C-alpha cells in the first residue's frame, strides 16, 4: 500500500526526470542484446582459420552477457560447434557454454539437451572433458531437479569407460556432485545405473591412473558431504589406497578413512593375520597415525590434522601415540620425560647428570619389539619432531583437540607440549603455548615442567611472552615452590622487558586468586617482614613490588587469615593500589579500622552487584520521569549521563553498558534540546544561529547512533531497533532544519522522498518490533503515512515537527553483555623526540602495535588512518595475517604502515589512529529481518541503506617524521 | 628366465664402523661405493685393500664409477690414495657440498699424519687436488648418465651437509646405497627422504640397529638449560667438538637460543677449519632444513651474530662465556688447553657432545675421574661440572624401518654396524616386510638373484585393439594379449600377427582343431542340432550362439555340426572345429559337450 502511494508521489513531483531515465536504460538494453550475439555470429562465420575463431571467442568471453540473451548466444555457439573441425575451438566453445550457464538469472535447462547431444559424436578427449565440465555447471545450477540430475549422472556413467583420464575424472566429479543422495527417491524412480553410485565410484578406486583414483575418492567425499551415508564396505578399499604410490591419492584416502571412522565408529573390524577384532574407529586411528610418518609432507599434515577430531578413539590407543618404546642395545630405556618424573617424585630434583645416567636397564624380548606396524605407536612423537613446521603445527593442534576431550591424555601430553616451547619456529612455539592454555583446566604442572615453561619468559618475542602470561593466568600449580618460582621468573621478565608490566600484573592477579593457600606461607618472605624487626618500607612505585602486592592481595581475597601478616605500610599501599589499579586489586575485607578503604557493605549479597543495581536504578529514574517539565528532564538527563560515565570509568565490567546507555541518553538530550528551541515557529533566516545548533545536534545524533550500532559487541535486535529509531528521528530533525533554512521547495522534494523511503524500509525491517513501540515517533508517523505521501513537502515538514515533539521517549532495554570496542596503540608511543627521517618520495615503514578489545571481525573492519600535517589523510587496510587472537574478545594488531611524503623543511608530527569501518548493509539490522523476510529483502537495492563510514576508536598517536629532500 | 645379478661386497665396511667401501656389480657394471679410511689404524689397515677388486689389470678398466656419499673421512678418506697412488682415472661422483668440503678435511688429515706424525709415503696436497679434478658433482634428484646403461641419482640423506643416498640403476635393476643418513631432522639439516623407487637392493647403514631414540627436543632443552644456567651463574662453558657436522648444529642451537633469550655472554669458536667450512654452510643453504632455507633471505643463519672467533687470550677473560674448541675428545690441542685452565672452578662446565675413545681425557672425566695426571707428573683436580650430551645423526632402528617402508626394496643389505645388533634388525626386517635381508662380513660377497623385467615395444594400434577387448583396464593385474614377439637386433617388439607375417614375408596358415564328440541321441540329426543349440544358448549367455540354416551351429567362430554315426543311428557325432586363437573357448565347449546334453530338453 505504502509503496503504491509512494509511486503517486513520484508521479506528481518527478514525472519527467524519472521517465526519461527509464526510457534511456531500456533502450540501451535492447540495443545491446542483438548486437552482441549477432556480432559473435558474424565474427565466427567470417573467421578464416581456427586461430582466428579462437581469438574471437576469447575476446567475446571477456564481456558479460545479459541473462535474457544467453540462450541466443548458446544457440549460435552450438551451431558453430557442430561445424567446427578444430578441437581447440570446440574446447573453447564448450568452456564458454559452461561460463554462460553460470550467468545469474539464466536457467540452463533449455540448453541441457543440446549439451548432452554434443557429447555423442565428440572424439577429442579434451573437448569431452570440457563438455562434461559444462554439464557439471548446468547440473549444479539445476540441483532442485532430480530427473535432470539423474540424466546427467547416466551420461557420466556412460563415459566412465573412456580411455582418457581427464574424461573419467570429470565423470566422477559429476557423479559425486550430482549423484542421488536421497535413498527413497533413487530406488523407486530411477534405473539401476543410479541405484548404486557408490559402487560405480568405488570401482574406480583401482583405476590405473592416480588422478582418476583421486577423483573417485573426492567424488565419494563429495557424496558424503551432500548427505549420503557411505557404506562401510568401502573401508577396506580405502585402507588399501593408503599404500598408494601417489601422494594425492593417499591424502584423499586418509580423509575418506576419517569420514568412515566418524560414520561407523563402533563397528568391529578384524585385524589381519590374527583373529582379533577391534573397533573401526580404533583401527582407523591406527592407520591414520601410521600416515603421520608418510613420505609426503602433504599427507602428513592431512593425517596429523585429522587425528585431532577422532575423539571416540579408546584411551588405550590414544595414549600409545605418545609412547615410542625407547630402547638401546635391545634394552628398554626410559624416556627423558619418565626420568624427569621419577626424579621429581623421588624428591631429588636437581641432580647433575652423570654420563650413563640414562643407561638402559631391563632387557627386551627381541620377539616382542614391533618396529613399524605398531599402529598408533609414537605417532605424535613423530609428528612433533617432523621436519616441516606445518606438520608440527598440525600435530600440536591435534594434541590440543584430543587433550580437551580427555583429561588423562592431557596429563600425558603435557611433557610433549612443554618440549614444543623450544621449537625453532616461533609460530609453533606460540601455537603450543596457546594449546597448553586451552587444556589448562585439565592439568596441573609439575615443578620441573613449570621450570621449562617459565624459561620461555625470557623469549625476546613479545607475542610469546604475552601468550605465556596468558597461560600462567589459568595454570594450576601444585606447590608453593612452584608459585615462588613463577613469581621470581616473572619478576626477572619484568626487569628484562619493562613494557610487559601490565601483562605481568594481570598474570599475577590470576595466579594469586587461584592459589591462595599456596601463597599464604610465602607472604612473610615476599613482603620481607620480620617477626621482631621493622623492615624498611619498599618503594611504592617499583613495578616489581606492585607485582608482588598484586599477587598477595588477590590471594588474600579468599584467604581471610592473610591480612594478619601484613605490616602497616602494606595496608597503606593497599589503599593506594585499590584506588589506582582498581582492576588488579580486589576489594578486601580488612580487620578493624582499615575497613574504610573498602566500600563494600556487608548487607549486599555477592551475586547482586551494587554497581549493576545503581545502573538500573538510574535508568529507571530516567524512563519514569519523562512527563516532567522539559527543564527538569534535561537536568535529570545531564546528571544521569554524568553518573553513568563515571560508573563506566570505575567499573570496567559495566563500562560497555554504561557508555552505551549514556550515549543513548546523550542523543535523547540533544534531541530534546534541539526541539526546545523556542524559536522554531519564527521565520528561519532570522535565527540562523539557532538552526546551526539544531543541525549540529542532528548531525551528532547521527554519528552517535552509528557508534552505538557498530562499536559495541553484544548489541541485539531490540537495541538495533531503538538505535535506528533514534537515527530516524535525527533525520527528521535534519529535514525540518533544512526546510527552515532553505528557500524554495525544489530541493525539499528529494529530501522528503528519501525520508519517506527510509520510514518505509524501517517499517519493513522491523515490522516484528513495531508493537513494542507504542506512542513512539515512528508509530505515530506510520499512522500518518497515508497523509504524508500525498502532502506537499512543506506540510510533511510540519507534520514531522509536531510528531517529533509529541512522541514519547523509548525505553532502551539492555542486553546481557555489552562491550565497547576499544583500541589502544602501544607502539608508536608518541613520546619520541627523534624524528623518523627518510628520503622524500621513498617510503618508510612505521611499526604499529595495538591491542583491540571486543572488535568483531577485526580483519574486515579495523583500519589505520594516518593524518599528515597538510590535512592529507591516508587509510590503510592491514593484512588479515597481521591480526592475532590472543584470547576471546581480544585481538592484537601488529602491522607496518608505509608512510611517504614530499620533502619538508622541518620535522613535523603526523597522527596515527585506528578506525572502525562499518557498512550498514553488513550490519545486524540486515541480518535480523532475514529470518522473517526471505526474498523481498535481498532484492532491496543496496544503495538504500548502504552507508559506509568509519568511527575512530583509539586515541591518536603522534609520530615525529621528517622527509628529507633527495640528495642528488 | 631368472636373471643373475650379483652385488658383491668389496674391501671394507661390512660389519664394522669405519672404512666404508663397498663394491657392487650390477648387470655387468661395477660400482664402488665410498672409499673410506679407518681412524683406529696407522698402518696398511687404515685403507681398504684395493687389490681385492682386481688382481691384475687397471682399476679404471674394471670400475665404471666411484660414488662418495658424504665428506666424513670414514667414507672418503682413502680417495686420494685410491685414485692417485693405486691409480684410478674413472669418474668419481659426489654432491656439490661434499666436493667443496671434502678436500678441506683431506688436507687436514694429511697435515696431521704427515706434518705432525712425520709419516712418509702418504698422499700429498697435489694428489688431493688431482683427485678432486676427477670428481663430477651432482645435484639432488638429478639423474646422471654414467654411460649408456648405468645411471645414478642422489637423494637427500640428512646426517651432514651434502650427505646423499644414491640410486644406481642399470636397465630396470637398481640398488640404493644410503651412506649414513638421519631420519629425524635437526637444527640445521632436514630428514632423509626417498621416493618409492622399489630397488632390487637397499644397502643401508645400521649403526643404531638396536636403538630407538628419545625425542631430540629433550636433549636440546637439557643442553640449552645447562649452558644457560652456567652462564647465568657467571661460569664458563667448554664444548669440545670436531670441526664439522655436529659443531654447526650446536652453533645454530646456541645462536638461536641467544637470539631468542636476548643473552649477552660471548660465544667463541676456535678457528681453523671451521671458518672455511662455515663458508660452505652459508653457500649450500638449499641443503639445510626448512627453517634456515626459509629465513635466509632475511638473514643467513650461518652468519652468526653471537658467535665470534676465539683467541687464545680470551680464555683468561673474566665473566661468563661459551667456547667451542677442537678436538672433540679432549686429547690434545686447544680444547685441552682451555680445559686445564678452567677445570679448577666449580662454576664452569664442560659438555661432551659425543663419544670419547678410551684413554683420552674426555673418556676419563666422563667415567667420573676427578683427578687427572697430566704430563710432567702434574695432578689436575677437576672441579668443573662434566656433562655428556649425545647428539647423533644416524637413523635409529625405527628410522631404518621407515626408510625401508618408503623405498620398498626387494632385498635389504645391512652394513656399517655391529654383527650382533644387525642380527636383530635383520630378523625384524624379514618379519615385517617379508623381504630378504643380508648382512655380509668384511670381504664377503653376497649374490642376489633378481627377476629383471624386460621392456618390450608394442605398437599403439595393437595395444588399443587388445585393451578394447577386455573390460576396464586394471592397473594391478597382468593382462593376456595376443601378438607376435619379434626379437631382432637386440630389441624386443610385440606386433600383431598380420604385421609379423608381413615383416617376415611369410604366408598365413590357419590352424584348426577338430574334435568329435559322441552323444547318445536317437533323434534326427537336425533335432539333435537344435537341442545342442538350445543347450549352448542357455549356458553361454554372453556369446553369440547361432543356428545356421544348414543345421550347423556357430559359437562365435567355432563351428559345431551334428551328424549321425555311420554304424549306430542312436549315436550322434558332434564335430567341433575351432581355430587355434579360440583354443580356450573351443576346449571349453568340447568338455561341455562331452558331459552330454541335459535330459529335460525335449
């Protein structure tokens, strides 16, 4: 209805322009269509030689063809195809057919018969393969049509006996992509060729050409992916393929075996050359483990990766993967890991190694040693020792996944993971540290292991150290010596790399709160207190001392006896730290007079956070008071905003929530202020200044709404509606202001129309939410819609103005979790006085290191902006690989920005900052209606709500640079 | 026809470590693999006995080529003696790094024997140079045609820089000789790799035949930890090494550790051979491991940042330091000098990275002796810590098995190891791969029979025609083909019979078999014919069975006629006639008919 009415608006105001435009485009279309196919026809007929024809075709392929004219073009091509003697030209035509059938909006079923017919008389294998490829394209476009698919599969089966590998390859691919998956349909309706695609494909597992074998396995996997349940009988065949001569066959076979092991984990298979039987998943596990020592590293990577996802394997087999059964001179030997464990359990920790300490002990029965066919034996030991780091990383990942599902395995693989901390490639080290963190709740580190872990703290790579801190945050340590050791090493780290301060403090915070009882006995030593003597008061600004205090205070939180051990100055320091580093130091219940420092009153139950309560109370206050006189509302809003902002600063957990609501209230305040201007009804030109204020307000509201929508993670549909609603109001305001300031109705036409369009799309997007918006601006507006679309712009403006004033203030519901995206540039620090000198015209690389929090999809949205003193701005998209993900919700951007400029006479500062790019098309708003609106939404032209922009979300950092003139 | 090909084991090696030298005869070609010396002897026994190869006549005439697997002296030490003093002028093959480093080591060896020990009748520097002129360098995976029939190909072997395994191939018979190899990568070299070349014989070293080693990482970590701790304490670390091979690995290990941990203590390397050798390590980056290969664009790992050349005066410097010094067993030279200076301080440490021969200082301190008697009746008290850290670069039992699995040989021959240990491995190999395994003693000859395949040319037309007849071609199964084998001018060709006739100028003769089958059947001839027809039609569904108007039956091209017996009208005689091409079907039909016709068919 609205759309129809809108059309009438168009007719009334913009008749001439619109029609002309349409007329023009239609003409163009009509001209283009015949010319293209006709030209092709002429070209092809004129072509003197095959090479010539090929040239024409190549040229033709470069331009797109409209969907309507595809069929015509195809006919011409086919006609020429039959006449053509040269295979290469036919090949090109065949490939063009495939290309054309891909054209969006074209349904290729009309050309399918012709395409199949061409197969009949074709002699060239290459052309045949290409034609089959074309059929595959056609088939994939017509997946909804079973008879077509069946027909294509039959065609493919017929050509399976071709002597060329290429043709057989394509046939198998086609069968894999189009073969019937639904059992019922296949059986009743189709001929026998269709009945058992699995058998047909399976027969080609023993084809003479490795490429065909690979294609057969791939086709089988394709069938599996499309939902067909593969038969267990294939398992034997697949196992044989593991010994194939060609790596691509083996690689595909490993995948197939994995798929089967997931399908039939519990079936029983016999062990050859014995009458025992084992579960299929165990057998498959053993076989894939075997492939970890394959000759080709591609296969090894593949095998190692797949091992990780075989969680159903029995623990007996799993633990074998870590056991290599060492021996020396036929005597059983213990691994270094076992020896370390023994040393540890015998209490004698550090003994200097003597020669022959690792001397082998017991004799081995020579018959019982199995050197190679031992299945899973030592697979991970091999994988972790592999020469290619790709394999090692895959093995570490697999270890991680298996350890997450099996605590006992986690305990066992610990030694190996710790060993990987010394890998020569940083990526591997990093990966193994991350892995360890992921499984840390399953494990407790032994002291000797902790020792090795801590040794890595001296690594010069910041990534490694931070990952390690992260790991220590969630590690369980078994002894107080362990805690002490960790503290000592962390302090050593702190002196060596002072920039790690924050990270180390945070690490100690968690270490303390996890092990209060282990910290307790260490307190006197750590605080260097003495029962009789007063010791000097430590320097409060020493980061190392703060680190110790952070550890102790966090431990004290759940250990009430600890504060008794503190000396006076410790309490003073506590008060200071609680205030200055509130995120690291928890609130403590200290005895007696020291209670002052803690604001926590005992009456509040722990699960009801007072801050949260405060937040909700203040919001309720605002929402309830909307009928007060405007002055009062304004004041209240101002106070609330101030409160919220302060709350956000104090309570980091609530910062996102508080900021979000504060921003919303700010928008509301701006809107009210703008509408409160008493002079709205007076003729505009006299009050330009006031209008400037109102238009500025509208502009700011718009900006803020974008921030609200895109800078916070955890924003849900309900919030998005409110945000969009606010934006709509801002746009209405803008429209009114423009109407006031500009003379003549001409430009207003466009604006009004655009605004109405937006109201329309708002209605369409959020139709489900409209009932919740009683009495709001948009609610009223929609009631007035029929009047609006017929009115003249001046009237529209008037209506808008009154609606805007009368509309009520919408309650902003808060989601569970809300976090504001923040960025902090660590490097460059902006403190350097030494300008970065470089020759003008050349580039200089500036290292940028920043932490991002709560940014979703940083690869796509985060940009670096460089502002030069001359106002020139440069936007840089960092590479996806520059983002690391050290923990959930956090990212780290380490990238290089290339700067360049013409020569300057003296050094000057440039500004570097991070921007968050958004595109309202990709926004949450577009995602929500998709569930309710399926087709109509997608057809919406993107320009309508596709607003792209950027929000700066980090403090700018100044960098001193100096482009020197080039020396001649 | 089983073809005889003998692989004989030559003068050295066998069940012994040191003095590798193997002689292989393959399809009439003689190849000598490695030409090593024995470190333990100073008399004639140090070189292989080359008179073993040929008693009279020149070596050059007898040997087709010599292959050197890597630059260790127990694999190449006798080369100048062999080529210049005994006299061999044929080609010598080795990889580029081996060719570069080998003369340095030979020259060093010569200096020690001649200049220090004062021996005469030893090869000279000029001889080394002349010998190296005969060397042909090969690349990895490059197939080198030694002569028309003999070809060799090198595979990566790990172990030391430039170490290679060689495949020697004559016709379709082949041998793979591994030399020394390592299946686990280390800090500067990758792991040995070979494709599925399925040689007739794999000659593998078996130094660690009965050992399965622990992961290398533990050892590396221990090593680094010990060095790090000592340096942090302010102590000095002495690492006695041999100049080449392990030394570079340890250097890389320490260098990267220093880099990673931002350590400042100096590391020194006693000069000499090393600088030259390091130069070659820098050059042959492609022979190193993945990490070094990938990062050399930014920085060549062998351009050490933290490792500097050692000067004698540095030993007295205060503060921590790490020194690599030669020789490795602490029996003489710089390493011993430094050891004497540092032994008294318990803060210091000596790390022995390898095996020490009995009688050397290294051996003594490793076995726990704390008081050493030095020359001049001096007693040296050893207070410094003594550590042993083995970094060996040979494949262990598992590694050997892995290589066998990769190459899939038909026979395995173990050399370069101790007899008792080899026995165990031999048993395992036979048990798990079901291939023959040999372990000859020194000077023993092993003969292995092979089933050589003989390539035959076939015309494309015939191949296509024959493959079209059967069902799908199956890679693994042998296929029956009809054709004529022509052996002419040392070549084999399979051609169709028509073409063979044409080529030989012969007329075609047809050979027909006929057979009479007697059947008891009182009915008329044509009725019998009809019955036979129905019977055959029912059984031979896949063949075309036809009943001709004259009463005869054809199955494909086989003719069957039923006639009444001249004497006994109740007996019918079936005349079956087929050409020799249809022999299979024909004999099947006769046996079928001999069983008689089923009674039920009326």
